[in-house]
């Protein structure tokens, strides 16, 4: 009985043998190559955002690898798909560490994946620069190798509340979030700070729902708030805003940087015209660098950048700068991972999301936040969104426990 | 507690729940019909639903690009889109059955289940692949048709949009049509015979394979119709959209008594209403301690309760054990 | 040729030892070559098929898993990580195999018990418990990990009974949907119980979770080895997983041939007949649930310690489906099948498909051309990394069509299918 099964074995072994030479060939050839890895979901429901991170990094490497190539190294991108799953992310992280050529990781999209994976990176002191993980825990663990270019939930929420109070003069607000680390985090900090500032919170709801928001909108409409704050990402927020307007909700809409995508207007159209969102990425019309990025991205990938693509671009730029500095410091040789991690912290970079400098635990020292207003219901005019306010808030210092 | 508010929103929540319920009912039919004849859970049905939605959005976007969307009556357009979506989903369901399920007849019942899960994974990414190449995007939006968005306000808190009415009317028509087809026609009788006993049905001169294909065609078409209506009502779709509604519809089918067509309709409505009321009222009634996010827990708890007292679902007859 | 070699003890032993040695050497020589590692895995598999005295087989297996694998793993930590995850999923698949494979109760929410175990240790092994009880007594000392390993078993088993009690009257697919609902309920609860009282910290998850203490630290120092935690912990966790898998296999094998195991199979084959023969349905079904759940609870505890951080994202419905696919792919009701199924799916998902994507990426970077068409021009939409699930789906369908009994079917199930195939119409 058992012998029959083994018929297939030689075939399988032969197939494997065919692949073997090529792999060993590439093994031998990797001298003088420096790799930058991305980890983000490339498949599954969050693939669009994860792909944005990968493409942002890809673009950055292509545009900015010059200085390192001059030093005699090849620069390559190694994209990993973490499937938004913690166990897959950790396994990939182990694979990343095992590839000694990888000196910087740009990722992840989900804090829930980034935190366990960065425990792995820490074993090798491999620098992880996060474009999107806003959960305070990511940097509050005070790891030398973990930094982020995006703001923190506790900062962005406060920026939103500040704007709602002083500029919009909102008296009442209704807060919705997407039940993810990111969305709920921002929403909670918005709520806490808004209450402190005297805005009455009429409701605070979380939902994993992606399409049908009717049951949430009905009581919300009945309570008639001045402002609705949605802590989440555009792909969930846009249908929500659209359905809310269609049902006759008149409140002002607001959200965090997860809204920063032309797809928001593509999906929601008129409903989001005039809504506000906070972002570290400056409006394209004011910052030539941001405009240039948006144009290059569109030329290369035939679509508009996703929310965290610009941050991924800057994270990669910082990584490349740090690698360059580390190569020079070690006398033209491949630097150690720890040297790169140290260099990342010392890097000061002016990119498309402003000037980034890290504090002792890896947060941007001063996050410059813009409050932007959606200018038009035409997704093609996303670049015309106007800056209505600018706030600069430092990340809270490390809590000594 | 704000009683005027609680009572004031009641009709609106009822309406929201009904629309959702009809949607679930249409999808649940696909699960229940396949279960009726083959006794396995067709996990790929949620993708068949999504393909219907994608065919719909493609036609509408093409019409829009050609500038034809404004010219024709929106109802006519919708009817055509609905029919084509149904056709595409129905044919896909038949193909899936032919390729991935028919070779597995007679295997233990978990085997086709895993095959169906495989088909489901495959179709999700296949839709994504096609749309990525075709449109370089896979989050697609149903174009807005102004006529469908007109709203009629009845009271302060209740208003009804044309598209909600379209969804309800279309669902009712299709449910009635299916009911008539299954119960009043010869084909329906043959399908029921196959569901009852395949061997005997085949002895009676019924082509069992053809009837099974037909079942998939009808169930798939219902799913495709639900996909189009889903897109019209909630606008945004992506290749992974089908998963949650599919899961809920499957729950609805079980709630009503799986394999039972009126049961699927009833189960869909009950589940839709439960969800809508839980999501709207939980937060108001508990002062924010429990919110809309508990709606699924609420729905599943009720499901378990109902099944404890009626182990075969609401309308499920006490069927013999399968030999 | 290989088959005839394997069926004779002496050449088989020589062949297997030679293969193990060569492949292990290949891995140490090409530490980045996934193919070398896969050949190493394949030779461990070959060991299972080779006919040789049981003691020799046991010895070789222990040598391969207990010595060679850790050595290979310390050369490339990625392989050790894969081995640990394979171990975790093997234990899960074996647990589910009891419920689905032996007792025939379709459970679509199995990951719930895994979550229960994981949260049991996560809450008390981190400062999270202070949020519930106040004060700052927590986390409990790391050594309590071993107590919680048992506690996790108990809590998960209770959860299994809790789920089993109300649904005992349900059959087949009604049971499936209720277990599915239960799985979702546990996940949604974990995602939402950060208010009114903060039990689970919601989507933000719990961190840092303590790891078990390195109690053999003094011994290592006495041997003159500097215990670098980055090296020691993965190895330590690997051996812990190995231990749990070992216990699981042992229990599975003992149970399978006991009267309980036979009662389960009787229920699976025909519930009414089983009842008529005096099998206590209620007790046996509850035992199946509890027994299956307890393994998941134990690995859950280990999983949370390994990850240091957990949040509800690890416990979705897709994970339940994944474990179910492992059981059925391997061969329902078969212990070697469940082990192999879990290994194949995990390796496929974490290693082969990923390796393929990376390999293609390397070819692109190296500027390889096919028929004069440069791979670098491949549009981003077509990148293989995005279609891993599609390939997995295809494999599932093909497997079910061409080998429905699974890779290593249980002997009884095998016969059954052959009989079914012999019959013309069902």
C-alpha cells in the first residue's frame, strides 16, 4: 500500500533538482549587493495599501540609489508579502534576517504585524523604518532598530480635535472607527482630547463592516452632530461618507491620514467634497517634492499613490541615506546592521512628508501636521486639496517605567 | 434613555434591516439549493456573488465611458445589467460545478468542501488579476445614477431612496419567480426529485447531472443578482467583498433550515433584521458600553439559541439521517 | 527503484542516513538555498516510509529532529522559525483531527480554542492583568509559563465543553455553522473587550508577553557556552514545540485505539447505530470537543510566548479554514496524515510560494530575459507574490480531485473510498 505513493517521489525530486542550480547561482553572485526589504500585505483585503508601500519603496530605490551605487554596491528591492497576518510576518522577518544583504526593512502596514516582527529584527539589530504603524507601542518599547516616519495616534488624534475646536468650532461630534489598531487608536485619542476641549461626543462606535453602514447612520443622523470623525482608512470611510450623505446627514466630515487617497473622492464623489483630513504629507500644490512624487508614481505605475506610499518613499530615502553614511563610516565596506540602525537615528532628511529627524526612541521629533480640505469631487483634482491649517506637535517623551 | 429617539428611528432601522435581509436571502438561496441537491456547503458561492457584482460594474462603467449611461432609462439599464450579471454568475457556477465538484461525487462530504474553499481562493485572486490588468485597480465603484438616489422623506427620521425600493422590488420578484419555478414547473419538480433521492430520480428518467447543473445555474444567477444589487446599494466592491456577506448568507440559510428554499428567504430576513437592530440599538440601550461591533455576536447567539430549540432551523423539516 | 530500495531494511537505512547527511551538509553549504532545506525536509519524510526496525527509526527520527534540525536552524534562523511554526500547526492539526477526523464533528471555528489558550497566558504573562485587577502584581513570574501551559489546556478544554453542551443535538452542517459562529464570537470578543473593562486591550493587542525562563542557563554557562538569548530562545522554543507535538502524537495514538477512539469513529460512521450499540453520545462528543480543544490551548500559550505580542488578527476564520485544510489534505483521521498535511501547507505557504516569489524577483533584478523579453518589464500587476493564495487554492482543488483521501490516508478511510469508487452511483 505504502509503496504505490512513492511513484511520485522521483518526479518531485527531479523537479526540485531543476530549481537548485539557479538558486545556488544567485547565492554566489550576491557580493556587493545591498538589499532593502519591504513587508506589507500584497494579497488579501488590504493589498491595495500594502502594495502602495511596496511601490513607494520601489520608486525611492530607483530614484535615490545613485550615491550608493557610486560607492560600488548594487541596490535591490526584496518585497515580502506579510498577508496582514502576524505569523506570516514573523516567518518573513526570520527570512529577512537570514539574508545578510538586507540592511533596512520598510514596513509594515499593520501594527499588529509590525510589533511581533520587529522583535525578530531586534535580534539582528536590523533597522525597520515604518511608514504606517502609528500605534504608540511600536516605538515605546525603545528599540534602537525601530523607527517610524509617520506620526503617532496620540498626536494625530489631538491635531484633529484641536482643529475641530478652534477652527470648525464644533460643539458636538460623533466618532466612528474601523476596529483596527490604527483606526481605533486615532479615534480614541481624538475623542479624549475633544472631550477635554469641551466638544460633546454624541456617540463612539467601532465597526468592521465594509459596505453596509445603514444601521450606524440611522441613530447618528437622529442625533444630528456637528462633526463626524472617522478613524480608519479611505476604503471603508468613503462608502460610509457616501451613504451618510445620501441618507441626509449634514455634519462636517473629518478623518486621519488614512483618508489621503484620490480613491476617497473616486468612491464617495460629492459626499466628501469639503471634508477635512489630517496628514503629515503636505499638499501637492505647495510642496514641489510631493507634486514630483505624485507625478513620478503615476507615470511609473499608472495610478495615484495610496495613503502610505509617500511615507514609504521617505522611509526608504532615510534608509538609503543611512546606509550610505554607514558605508562611508566603515571605510567603503558593507556596514553591519547595527551600524545602519545607528545611522538611521542620526539621519535628518527633508522629503516629501516634511523634514524628519528621530528622537531617542525612533519617533519623528516634531511631526508637522497639515489639515487639508478636499477641494473637488473629481479624483483627478486630488492634488488641488488645500491646506487649511498647519500644526506642529512633538511626540510625547519616552515614559520611564 | 432617550425614548423618542429610540422609537423615532424604528421604521428606518426596520427598512435597513429588510434591505439587508433581502440581499442575504438572495445569496442564501445559492447555498441552500446546492445543499439541497448535493449536501455540501458551496464555499465558492461568495465569489460567484462577487463576480456578478463585477460584471455589473464593468457594464455600467463601459456605458458611462461611452456616455450612454445618461441616455437610457436607469431602470432599463439596471434590468440589463441585472440579467447579464445573473447570466455570468450562473454560468460560472455551472463551470465550477463541472470542473471542481462533479469529479468528487460520492466522496466523503468534507472533500467537496475543501475543493470549494480552494475554488474560492482561486476565484478571489483571479478576479483581482483580471481587474488589475484591465483597470489597474481592483476596488471598483458603481457609477452614481441620479434617478436612483432620489429620496422621499416620510417623517423626520424615515426616508426611502429609489434604489432601496428597486432592491426590494427586484428581490421580491426574483424570490417569487424562483418559488414558482421550483414548485409549479416540471423542471422544478425534477430538481426537487433529485434533491430527494438521486438514484430514484435517475431511474425515473431524470437526467441527474443536468438537474444539478441547472441548480447551480439558478443558484449562481440569484447570487449574481444579489451581487449587482449589492453594488447598486452599497457602491464599493472588491474581489474580497463577498466573504462576509457570503458567511452571513450561509448563516441565514442554516438559520432557516438548510436545503429549504422558503427557509433561506426567512433566514435571510431574520438575520438582516437582527443585525440592523443590534447595530442601531445596542449602543443606545447600553449607554455606549456595547456598540455596533457586537452585532455579529448578537446574531450568532440568536442563531445558537434558535438551533437549540429547533435543531433543523426555523423551517427545516425533520429529515432522515443520510445513510 | 526507490520504492524497492526503501522496502528492504538495510539499503533503506543506508539510503536515508546518507540522504540526511548530504542534505544537512547542503544546507550548511548553501544556507540561503531553500531547495537544499526542502531536500532536507524531504529526507526526513523519506525516513517515515523507509522500512527498518522501529527502534532504529525512532533513533533516526530523534536524531534528525533533535540534533540535525537545530544545527540547520542555527545556521539559518529562518528554517528554525519555519520548523517552530510547522510544529505549532502540526499540534493544531492533530487536535482538530480528533474532532473532525475521528469523531466526524465538522468544526469551522477551531482557532477559537487556540485564541483562548493564547489569551490565557498573554493576559497574565504581561502587565495586562493589572488593568483587570488593579495594582501592579502582574506579570506573573516567567516560570509560571509551565503552569499556564497546563492551565491553557484546562481553559481551552472547558471552552470546548462550553461550546459542545448547547450544540450536541445538532448534526453535520448545523454544527459547522455554530462552531463557525463560536469562532467569530471569540474573535469579536477579543477585539472588543477593551471596554467597559479592559480584558484584552482590543485590536491594540497585548505586549510584552513574558517568555519561559531559561532555567538551564547555569548549565550552559558551566559547559562554557555563552547563552545569547537571540540564539537560545528560538532553539528553546523549538524544543518546547517538539515536546508538545510529541505529547500530542502520543495522546493521539493512545486515544485512537482506546475504546474512546473507537466510540468516536463509530459516531462518525453512523451516529444512530453507535447509540444503539451503547455508545454514550453526549459524553463522547463532549470528550472529542474537549480533547481537541486542549491541544489548541496548549499551543496557544506557547504561541503567545513566542510572538511576545498578540492581537485578534491571528485568530480569524481563515486560520480555522487553514487548519481544516491541513487535516483533510493530509488524510482525515490519520495521525501521520495530519502531521504531513500541516507540514506541507505551512511549508508551502511560508516557504515554497514565498521562495518562488523571491526567486522570480531575483531573476528580475539580475536582468534575466525569456525569449528576448526582459523579466524586468513584467508589470507589477502580475507579480507572483500577489497570487500565492490563488496557487494554494488551485492546489487544494487538484488535490481533492486527484487524491481525495489525502496524502497519507487512514487505512480504514482508504478502504472506504476504494469501495465507494467501485460502486457505480452513490
